[in-house]
């Protein structure tokens, strides 16, 4: 009898302990495409860094405009679309950018073989992921700096996912595409010329985490869990080429050589600590101000909440 009571008590204690220990929080994060632009959340997911810090993350691919609407409605919790977050906040949406993964956009402007320079693209159709996102902004800035008017000299066509862009380019639907690795590396391998690298002409935050002001205010602990995982992912990307290359190989279904070539193209573009560069944010805001899309009084500090990344880095301590 005493043995049975002891077994029952032990079972109750184990059950109670299981109930008291909270499980991982389910979190939904939107990305725009399945590309290297979102390598940080992919590394954090695939190597278990989100889970390590107590988050069960679902990464969902969505167009930027749809993702922003879903964020505001509460259908998703975060977006990795820092450009869309900055523009939305500047227009009065209750959202803020809280970290950045990539300091400069590493898109390549790739053309059909008959084109030899950017200026040859006059009158051409240039394929983009979407109108209004960082891919679009980077393309416009690069074309302008290289002597083409993006409103008059070319036709910018939104195609969607970079795989769709790759396929559209290969069948000749567009004359040029602006894509990130691995698609840029693959097209170069296939003999198509790279006419420009956007990172040579544009320094703006490329991807990074953003969410609503309400979530920042009411669930800072959850936000910092994600930031800790993504900061670890940033550190791993910069210090562990082999591990990162393996994530790239599996995530994008490529051979090891292509995965390593893609890694080598992008590694130096990643942030060291996840902080949002306010000078880059100011560039994005000035574009919107010049187009009279936002008030001239909007400042980077009005669209970025730097407090969370600062708190998180302090909690994590030195590398």
C-alpha cells in the first residue's frame, strides 16, 4: 500500500513539474523570399537556436505588403522585412524596426548575354521580387547611380519569389533580374553577365526583425528571445563557414561548391551585432521624403526601437 502511495505521489510530482515548466512559445515570422537575404532566420531555425532560447518559430514566406497587413492584424508576430517596417512606421503604422541582419543589399543585376553594361538596359524589362521592398529600392538607387532613370529608361516588373524570377529570366520573359545568391551565383555559372552589385552603390539595412509597438511594450521577453537566437546566428555565420555552408546547402538544395560560393559572396555583408545603422535608415527615409510619401520631419529614431537590441547584447555579454 505504501509503495502504491509512493508511486502515485511520484507520478503526481512529475506531472506537476511538467505543468510548471513552460513549453516553447509559438512564434510566426514572415520573410519575403526563400533566399540568402533571410539566412539569419534560416540558420537560427535550422540549427535550433530559436528553440534553444525557448521559441518554436514558424517561418512563413509572404509578399511584403501582405506580410505587413498580417503583422498589423495579428496573423503573424514578426517580419524580417526591415525596409517595409521602416516605411510603414514612417507613414504612421504602429510598428518599429528592432534589429538588422545585413548592412548592405547583396543583389546582383544580371542580364541576358546580349547586354554588356547597365546602360545597355535602356528600354529593357528588369525583374524584381516586388514593388516597394528593399529589392526594388536597391535596384532604383543602383540604376540611378549608373546613369539610368528607373522611371523612364527601364520597365521594373514585379515577379515574386526569386525562384520565379530565375525561371522567368531563363525563358526570356525579362531582360534582366536583380537577385541574391544562390540564384545570382547559379546564373553567373551559366554564363550570364553580372552588370552591377547593389552593395557597391547602396548602403541600407537589408533585412532584420520588426514588430508592432504593442508587442515591444507587452512582450519584451519574447522579442529578446528571438534577438538572442538571431545574434547567435550572426556570430555563427561569421565564424563557422562550414556550418553555415551546410545550412545553405540543405535549405536551398544545392551542391556543396555552390553553397560555399554563395556563402563567400554574402558573408561580409552581415551585421556584427544586429544593431540598426541609423545612417542607412536615413537614406531610406530620404527616398520616401523625396517622393513626398512621408512627412519631412520623420527621423530614424522615430521608426527604430534600439533599446531591445542594446538590452539583449548586454544580457548576452561579450562574445
